[in-house]
C-alpha cells in the first residue's frame, strides 16, 4: 500500500540518515500543462472519497456508535468494544483490511489533501477555459477542507497541510491545535464557495455545488460551536431553493432513483458498478450473509447490523424504519426470519440503505451521502435553538424533516435542552448508517453516557473512556514523522 508522500520522505530521512537535501519525489515537468491535466489532477483529489467511504469512515464511526455494529471478524469488534490502542490503528496486513478504521481515515485523508494541494498550486497556471479552471481549483479547496475536517473529527489536533510536498519542509510538519485546523477549513470553504457553480442539471455528479459547500460550511461551523455562522449558512442553503427533500426518504437510497435523489443528495460519493475501483464495500457488509439476499445484492456477507434497541426506537409510522429489515427474501424467494438472519444473534437487524439487486458480484451503484438537505434543515434547527432556544423557526426546520418521515410535529413547549436532544434524536433516525452518529456523540461529549446503553447479546457490555473521544494517531505515522506527537490521552 502506498504511503503518503510526506511519510515516504520522512521514513527515508529517519531510517537511512540521508544527508542530501530532499528536493522532490514527484515529477511534474510534463504534467499540469493542459485542460485534461487539470481535470485529471482534481479527479485524483476526489479519489480518496471512494477510499474513505469504502470502509474506514464506516468502521471508525458506525462501529463505535449506538445504532449499528459489526460482526466480530478481522478485529472489527475492537472499535465497538473500545479495546483498541495505537498499535491497532497501525497497518495490520496486506489486502482490503489493512486500512479499515482510523488508519485508513488518516492515510486516505492526507492522500486526498496532497492531491488537492497539487491542484491548487499548479492548475492556476494552465492555459484553459478561465471559468472551468477556477471551478477546478474551488473543488480542490472544498475537498481539502473536507479532508481536514474528517481528520480533526477523528483525531483532534492534526497536521495542517496546505503545500504540496516538494521537499522535507512541506512534507514533515507537526500537529496544529484544533482551533487552527478549523480556521483553515473555514478559509478553504470560503475560497471554494467563491468559484463553485450553483446547483443545476449540468453539475457533474459527485462534484459539490456552491450550495453544497455552503451546507458543508454550516455543518463544520456547527461542530465548531459557531452557532451564528452555522445558522446563517444553513438558512441560506434552504432559502436558495436549489435543493429539496424527496417525498419519501426511502427513495434517497434507491439505486434506480439516484438521479432523482440528487435533488436532496447535495454531495455524495458516486459509486459505479461498471467501473473497477469505483464502488463501495458497504453494500457487501450490510447485506445478508452467504450472498443470499435477492433484494440486497448478488454478493453480500452479513457483517454489519443494527441494534434491536435502535430499531425499536422508531415510531412504526416512521418511513425511515423501512430502511431497516427484520427479515428478507433469499434467492429462492423464501422469507428468512430475523432469528436466522445472522449466526451471531437472533436479534440482528439488516440495514437497507445500501442495496443493489443488480450488482455485479460485489460491484454496486450504492452512492454514499456526504451531505443531504435533511442535514441542513436539522443544522438550522439545532443552531437556532442553541442561539435563541426552541423558536418557531427551530420547530419549523425539525418538523420539515419529521413530516417527510410521516411523523407528527414535535411536541411544543420543550425547554432548550429538551429541544436540542430532540434534534439529536432526529438526526439519529435520519442519518443512521451514514457515518454521522458517532461524531454527534463526540462533538456533544455525550458518548460516555449513551454508548453503555447500546448493547445486545453479541456486545453485552461496552465501556468507552474519555480518551476514546478521539482516536490515537497510527503508530507508523509517528514513527515516520519525527515532529508528530501522539495524542495526549494515548501516550
């Protein structure tokens, strides 16, 4: 597996004790010359999204939270049980499992940042259509912001990388405080918003629009407890009218309706079953075991389930509960009951968000949302409440999401804390399986009280500690970069 450029340079410096000056490990003389080169450069920046959402972010967040859990294979239960250490987040073996979880989040995020940095530095000098050139650079800024945000959500203080690694100075840097990471993310998103195109039918799928970047900025600001900025940006996205909720939340995840779903899916990782390396593994792990779910996939493994308690938390009228299954049809059309779904527990609940009955073996068209308009409504509801309490506007935003789910409006007269808790619960029902819940629990510092209640017969006891709010930095990264320090709680 390729390492990040700065790790390669640092490893050479520390292991071989080279005295020579490091100039560059990337040959760019004949590249970054034409419009196709510019497109290829930004496409490489997007490549890390497939890597991240293929598994690392799902393992790091979903396996740790209170909605879903993994079958205990290849060490996946260490995240669920909070038994990992810095060695766990280090590369473990060759093959797909070496970058599961935090190690993959670190590696692929910095790989994406590196590619974005080259795009930002080199593309402006290319002679090409001026408008498209500005859009490409804006896309790279948006991606760099997203990758830095992903890193700080998982690791806290992290390296800020804003220069392509042409030498040791750019490659080997130390961590920056979380507050500075957020300043950089803000700056990058402002650069992106300035030149990204507004949403329209001509927007290339998988690319963020101006409104998507504004929505991402709103969410970043929410995480940074910058309530006023989060509210302003979220309100702007909603008022733009460029996106809308689909009438039925189930349709957002229907592979045959992915084009229509882009009215709500503001930015998603777009999977392609026909293109090697362009599909996600979440379909395979979420489907029934032994490739037997005719409604799920041609090949699936039964490795990712929802807790029975989470399924029970839904109002039966909630349309979103249809995105979970307590039975399924096998290839013969026979109904397989819940007690037979998984060999590890009779209470396993299947996740229906990632299904492609026409998959080519594991290759599938299951897109993974990065940001949906439903998220923007709930960001607006929470930010409004944190600023001014549960106002009529705050209620209107959460009720928009609830009505789409088929639920009655939220009870009026709630206190500020009760309303915010209601928003967080709504987020849990709306975004399960979308690599979101764990970060809601860590940003609100409620994971210590919530997680011990999310248990079953497979995981009867779960005891996170305060240090589990952030992951330890992979040990191999610290060994390769002499300026990089382990997170304090993990020393």
